[in-house]
C-alpha cells in the first residue's frame, strides 16, 4: 500500500471517527454537550437555543479529538505494517474477553464495592464456600444443565435423522419447521406456553404436582433440542452416504450401521451440540423463571435477584470459577474433536489410496 493511499485512508478514518464520536456523545452520553430547546408557535419551529457549559464543552471536544487522533494513528500503523486482519481480530477478541478479564480481576478485590479497588484479597472465595444458598443453586443448575443437554442430544439426533436421512414423507416440511421453530420464538412466549402446559397437565393428569427442578428440566430439554437438531443436521448433510451404504451392502442392519458408522462420524457434532445445550440451559433465566417453583432457584435466578440489590463480590468469585471450568472443558473438547477429525482424515486418505 503506497503512502498516498495510506494518507487518504488516514484522513477518511480521522473524519469518520470524529463525526461518529461526536454523534455518539450527543445522543448516548448521560451528560449531553448541549441542550436543545425548541418552541413551537403555529406550526413554525423557532431557532434552537444552545446552552452549554463552556468547561464541559471543552473537555468533551478535547476527548473526542484525542480519541480520534489515537485511533487514526493506530489504524495508520496497522495499514503501514499490513496487519489489518490481526488488528480486527484483536479488537473482536478484546470486546469478548476484556469484560471477562475485568470480572476475574475484581473477584480478588477486598472491597465489597465493585467499582472501588481496595487491594488484593481472596476472602470472597472463602465466603463463597460458606454460602449454602449459592452452592445449592449452582448444583441445581449444573444437574439440570447436564440432564437437559443429554436428553436434548437424544431428541435432536432423532429429529435430525428424520429430517436428513429419511426419505421425503408427508408433512416433512412442517416437521422440519416445527423442529426449528423454538430458535426464533421469544423466551417469554416459550416460558409462558410451557407454564400453561404444566398447569394443565397438573390439573388433568395429576403430574407434575408442583413446579420445580423437573419442570425446569423438561422446559430446557424442549428448547435445547432445537439447537442440537440444527447442529447435527448440518453435520449429517456433509457426510458421505457411501460408507453407510457399503456397510449395509455387506450385511449390516440399519441399527448397527447407525451405531458403528454414523455416530462415530457425527461425534464432533454431538459434542458441540451437547456443549451448546449445556451452556443454554445453564444460562437460561426467562424460561426458568416461568416454570420454576418456590423451592427451585437456579443460579441465573439467584444472581439476577442479587444484582437488583447490588452486585455481590461472591458472584464475581463464582463467575471466575465457572469461567475456569468452562475454559478447561472447552479446551479438552477442542483437543478431542481435533484429534478425532485428524483420524477421520487419515482414514479417508487411506481408503482413497
């Protein structure tokens, strides 16, 4: 990239950043630059009267100019070094992981106030171990998430096989639509519908008698199965049917082909679907709030009730532990999936040779 093009790009970036920063400051900032007073007289708009604090105006303008200059210099250096892709990736990862990093840092804050750093301390981790209500909510959420993800894998796999592998049958389009409908359904509507269903079942069938962990598990399995079906369906469409057909030609029945050939080939999708369902169930608040009873409080429900009264530092400590566990599980799953895919590639290369 020549110098003239870099200069034109830097000038365009500076002007764009300046305009965007100014507009965001005017429309989003809690302390606007100026107050616009409009008076209407017989459908005619009078001229705007601008009233602003001079000192505040100077500070905001200087801040906007400084931010625009720094951002322009950084982008110009990136363009000069020809590392734009790495810069965009770094910005995206920063938006994702800087909030998590701040959460981890403030979990070691000795002050009860989240916004005030008073020194390094691990006392909130010790108090977390003595918080029976929080530990109970964590165990309940984990047990529900594991059970929901496991059931969702079974239901999602069966639905995916019916959509992809079976021949066209009457109502297949409707079945495919109904399988993926919970993906675009608002959680409020899903939670309310499931609540009415459980109430009607309790009145007519006598089960479930009370809403609690079982109703939360059924509700989470319902909407998690749709996500799992989408993941596994995409994997099934990419598979080569020749291996399954060859196994059936050699005398294997469809059930044996499914367990010996199909499942090992879609194992990465099964792991990904299970992790996705586990995360969705563990993170759900809206649906669980509808179908939970007075004796069942999941972790998101407990955190939401505490946040309304002020952020508890024990939540930061718990979130740090969860991030560590999820990171370890995700890394191990990535290694297993990568190893499995390498083995499949090597096997396919040997078969073609």
